[in-house]
């Protein structure tokens, strides 16, 4: 780094240390993979104890901004961020009662509808081939009676669909919601029928034809039925 950090002069020293490191990341001076100086050097630069630096680094690690590695070549490195934290936040909000199942499933429906419309415009033949392979795999798992495994394949379908948008934010939002939906789906148990697979085949046909209205209809019809299923069972995801 080009220069030392500013000495900390206020309370909550670890928060002030975190704020300065975050500022360097925001400015682009620190980038993913960069290694921070050892704790002792950081403490001297900030004018605080090593304990305050250690607490700050642990707080930043929880946010995904810093990765702490042990060993001779270890230390504190600027991280790449952790999209899973979004999913953890959704799960915590649901378990705390800050958001309801209806709100989560409604948001999922809105997001999925938007993703499907974008997919109709942007999905490549390779994207569609991956989606088709996913549905084929789900069909094989159903035939083999591997219902719980089929759940995870169905979840991945939504993530594959989101990737066709070529938009990192949409991918992260879908991934976060689907991790929470995975909890609901496993709690409900894997379906013993092929209704989801039939719905996916209709969706794929509409995607191939670039028929956004038909694709959205196929997706929303399926998600509405799932919303009713979860509501009837009053399922809570495991803590």
C-alpha cells in the first residue's frame, strides 16, 4: 500500500479500522487477492492494539471482504465477496418473522418472471442445451425414485436460467432466494410426480420459440402451485 492508515481517535476502534480498509477497497487501492500487512504493522499504522485490528479483520471476514488464511503463507487477503451472505440474510429475516412466506414466494415469482423474459432475448443455444440437460437429469432421478436428489436439480434449473441474463446481480438474487427455497422444498419432500418436469418442458419450448408470454405463463403457473403447497403445509426452513 502506498501510505499508512490514519490513526484512530474515536471509540469503537475495530469499526474504525474496518471503515478505513473498506474505504481503500471502495477506492480501488485494495483489490481482490491483495494481501494486507501483518496485524502488528496494521496496529502500528492505525495506532490501535492488535486486538482491535484482529476484531476488525474478523468482522470483515464475515462480510466476505477479507479472507483470513492460516499457515506460513497465510494472512489477511482482500476477498471476492460472498453471495451466499444474501441467502443467509433472507433466511434470518424469515426465521425472525421480518418477512413472510407469502412475501418470499411472491418475490420469487416476480424475479423468475423477469428472468424468463430476459432469457427469451438473451439465452444462447448452449444455454438452452444446459437447461434441457437439467430437465433430462430430473426425469432420470424421478424414474429412479431419487426424489430428494431431484429437488436439487430443480433448484439448479433456476440458477441456470438466471445465468442466461448475463447479469451478475440477477444471478446473485436468484441464487440467494433459491437457497432458501431449497430448505422449503426439502422440508416438503420431493414430488413423486412429473408435474414440474412437464412444466419445464413447456417452458423450454417457449424459450426455443422466443415466446416470452408463453414462457412466463409456464413458469408462473408452476410457481403459483408451489406457493400453495408451501402455504398449506406451513413449512419453516430448518434453523
